[in-house]
C-alpha cells in the first residue's frame, strides 16, 4: 500500500512538472546559461538580450558568437553569472525573465543588459514590471538603441561590480557603505 501511494505521488508530481515545462528549461533556448558557475563564487547575475532576434536556426552560431564576445568568455568572471536567452518576441523575453526569477534567481541581485531590438523588448518588459523587478533584486540596466560590437565595456563591468558590493554591504549591514563609496 505504501509503495502504491509513493508511486501515485511520484506520477502526480511528474505530470505536474511536465505540464509546467518552459522552453527555457532546455539549454537549446539559451545562447549562454551559466548554471554551472558556483553560486557562492559570484554575487550577481546578468540577463543579456542582444539586438538580433532569433529568426531561424542558421543565425544561431552567429548569435552565439556575438553573445560570447559581448558578455561571455569570462567577461564577468568573479562578478556575475550570465544568462542570455534566445528571443524572437516580447513573450519570449517575459518567459525567459520569469523562468530565471522562478528557478535560478535565489534572491541574488541581477542586471539587465540589452541591445537593439532585443534590448527594446527587455526595456519594455522592465518598464511594465519595474516595481516587482526591483523587489526581486534588479540592480541596474544598460541599453543601447543599436547593436554594435563592444557595447559591453570594462567600465560597465566595473559599475556592476561596484553595485554588487554596495548591495552586499546593505544586505549584511542594513545601511549604505560609509562615505558613499563602494565597500571594497
């Protein structure tokens, strides 16, 4: 009897999980998804949406290469994990951000970076949900109207690092760092 009850509960849970699957549960829906980075090794996350919207599979390698050049390949190493979803429309942006907030966020601060068309969709999502995103830990956002090589600069990485340090100080001590300067 106990075995039957356990099997019934397992089947119910499996059915529930199958029902709630998101395309973003699968690695194929991401250009970069740094789940494997040790969460305690970095203090924040980056949600990056590039200017090129996903249209077909032939553009995938070019999009991946661009995302890796902008925010991947260790650019935010020691600062943040990077999540860069494949998006084709506003619904994809919403689904990707909600997937991240529900399953990977874990009360960590996060930053939005968006370029071109994809960035415009991310900005619209942020404007529509600004209060709830701030409550969840959105620290800052960077947007560019066009998509061009080198949008993500070393200065941007430094700004993210300093904002994360200030956030950690506030979380630990309940006040701003002394002197208005980021704690180091």
